[in-house]
């Protein structure tokens, strides 16, 4: 059985220790998911295992013939090669055998009578038989087809980043190494390609170590989980769901142990202050244990929660409307007579095949891309933030805190309290020690998290999210999902992450290509289930339903309201001021409650007043929401 053993690996990045003295074994058939917050060293660990970088300390122990295949987030491919040549350009023996055979075949075609050339050709053919290399090219084509790469003569330099990632994935899969290292393999894959990859890896003979944010993928593929946290490596048995429960139990145990250590320290501190009588050997040992306790006290570190609790501007029901929208790039139709009305609190997930125009729709809504024809109407109360796939240019020599101070020194949270930039950074897992760090020293994921924080600091009421899961760690994604579930505004997100779509979207736009867009009301997992059921349904036409003999006449519709009455116009003009006064009064009550925390009689009266005020605010907000529909 082929086994890789890592002993006491240590890796640093600048002044930061990514992991220290970590050890583990990778056995054949292991399926290991690697997770951790952005910047914890996941990609660096794969780099060390693949030999791309060397650890500062420690060693890797493996057989001489042990082969490792590595899919990087951005694969290294020769841009001058075609797809098929790039996939077969690896250094593995089977690729060398195929390339040698092709060369001897060409030489034999030029000089078929030359004995030396004939012998070289026969030797090459024999080796092809020995290594079963004849099927390799066929396997490559099968894999590429499953990954939706069909033009095998296309050169790498003409391909998008997503297409290159799929070519790189095909290259490492066809190598069939002893250990497959995959860094975010599901990025840029369609759902059917992800399902195919899950099935392919289930029957893979070697070992697998994968870094991914795709929680459904981890549930299907992983039988072990490695977590990198504050330089330590924690190992868990099972898939992602098992990890979540096991980690919660571990953290609870650690917190309990830390509390017991603190209690012991207090007792020992009291003994020390009382003065140890004589410095006997026994008592000196107790003093030494006290010093050890003191040195190790409060060393417990756990991953914090990203607590996004920011306020936002009020949003009327008229948000975004597209009418008869048409958009075309060369021969590619993106939108064709497309109309949609997007309202307040809508949660729209956009997904579908790559290159069909999902990001283009967001660019149209954001005003970055004009339509060929049709209209886009944005509501007057809309304050939009657009989280694009590419982070805006950030000066590398700018410090983290200065980047956010460009937006403001503080923001108002949902409770109406002012929150400083320093506090926000800490909530977003940037400890105070990092606030003065130059942005160029951050990992890619940390830069994306900082970019997200800057957008949310602007307190939008409409969020456009383009593939937000690609570079955010699972912890940040989990809290972003929770934030969006409480977000009072509108969310429109493009994503290929099944878990994220299930959590965020309850209305779907499925881009099938050439302007064909399906609409679905419900969660994405329900859509996939319906699709599978439809594909398995018999092809025979269903029996026609019997016509209804007599239809009941529909009741006449009441006259639809189209504008405010004069009295409602006066009310609408004053209502926001009333709401602001109620908000101010609520803050005054909360301040008074804090000042009278020990006066229970006064506190009870204030609580009644607070409850009545909050009820009034809710009633006025509902009334404002109703009136805003008809305000001109």
C-alpha cells in the first residue's frame, strides 16, 4: 500500500506562522477535505506536499515511485499548446510513453526501410501495450467532454480562466497519481460536471486531498477532514457534516478545560500571595507548576464568528424592472425579450451553463453594460452594492484600516449604535495586530473578505453577488448566508455553489444559453430533483384531461389602486420624519434602561415604554412600505 507520511511540517508566510510541527499520514483510498479560514495555509499545505515549496522544518516520507498530481487554483499550462497536447504534456511515465510513441511513429513514416527506425517503433509499440497507454487519449477525450471542453484543437491562450481550470483538472485526473491534490476543483464547473467528478473520485484508486468551499462536495467525497486553525492541524473522521458536529464538541471541551485551568490558577495565586512557608523541594515544585500555569493561561484560540450587523437604508417595493431586454455578443444571445420585476426582499439565485451571460445580467442591472434594446428601471430608494468576481484594484502598499477609512470612520449597526472601523475589522476576523498590515501581505481570500466588508459598510439595500463563494472560506460563507437571511433588502446572486443557492435563493433564473432562461420558484435542490424526475419520466404523451363542462365566471376584479389620495400624499410626506423621531425615542429609552439597570421598578416601566415604541415603529414602517408603492 502506497503511503505518504508528513512529520513536523512548519511553514510561515512573512511574520505569520501558517502551520507548525504538524504531522499526519495519507493512506491509499483516503479522501481528505482540508478546510480553514482564509489565510490559514490550506494552499500552502498543498504546495508543500506537491514539492512546489519547501517547509521551513519537517519532512515528507514516501516511496521513490510515489506520484503526486496537483491541480492549482490557476493551473500552469503552456499557452502555445492545444487542449489535447496540454493535457498530455505532463511529466508522468504514461505521457512520456505516448509522446515517445508519436515521435517514433513519425520517424518510421519518414524512413520505413531503416532497421534502427523499425526497431525503435516496435519497442515504442511494445511499451504502449505494457502500460495500456492506448486508452489514455480516449480517456482524455471522455474526461474533457464531461467537463464541457469539446474543441480539443483550441489553444490554451484563447481560453478563459474557467476553461483552463477544467483542462488542468483533466490533466491531473488522467495521470492517475498515488495522491491527487485538488485546490478548489469545483470552481467554474457546471452542476452536471460536479456530479460526474464526485462519481469519478468515488471510484478513484489512489488517495485524495481537496481544498474546497463546496460543502455538498465535501459531504459526497470526503471520509476525513483536516482543519487548519491558528497553526494547528485538527483531524476528524467522516465528511463535512460529521466535522461540524465533532468540531463543536472539540471547542466545547477546550473551553471547559480552559475554564478549569483558570480556576486552578486562581487557587494557586491565592496560595502564592499567602506566602509559601518554607521553600522545600515539594513546595518549589508547586511554585514551578504555578509559573507554568501562568505562562499557559488564556492561550486558547478558536475561530471567531464573522458577525455582520450593519444597518441599511429603507427600500421601497419598486426595486428593479427589466422590460423587453435584448443583449447579444457576436453570435451569442444573452437576453432575448427578457422581462422581470424584482421587488423588495426578493432572493434571486442565478445559475446555469458557463458563458451563457449570468454575469452580464448583473452588469446590466449595475449599469456597467448597456442593452441592445429594452429598458432597465432602478427604483428611487435603491442603494446598490455589487460584489464582482474580480476584486477592485487595491493598492498593495495601503494598510487594511486605511482602505476602510476611505468609506468612513464608523457605521451604524441595526441597533442604531455607531461601530468603529476597528470593531468591524475584528468582527470580520481581522485581529487588531493586523489592522496596520499592508494589503499586499494578505492572502487572496483575506482580500476578498476585506472587499466584502467595504461594500457592506456602504449600507446598501440591494446586493448583487457574482460567485461570492469562489474565494471565501466556509466560516465566512456560513455567516454571510445568515446575514442574507436577515437582510431586509433584495439579494441577486450568481453562483454555482449548490449549498449557497439553497441557503440564499428562493427564486431561480437558470441560464441554458442563447437567451433561453428558465424561471423556477423554490430552492435549487428542489429544482435539481424536479429536473432528474423529468428526465426519467416516460416519453409517451400523458392522457389529456377531460374538458371542464362549465366554468364558473370569475368574479369582477376591484378597481386597482394606482396613486395616493391627497390625504395619503400628506401622510407620506411626514411619515419618515415620524419614524426617525420614534427611532430617536427608542434609543433614549435604551440609554435610560442601561443607566437604571439596578432599579427594577423603573426598568419595568421603561421596558413597557420600549415595547410600545417598537410596536409603533413597526406599524409606521408597514404604512410607509404600503404608501411607497404608489408614491410618484
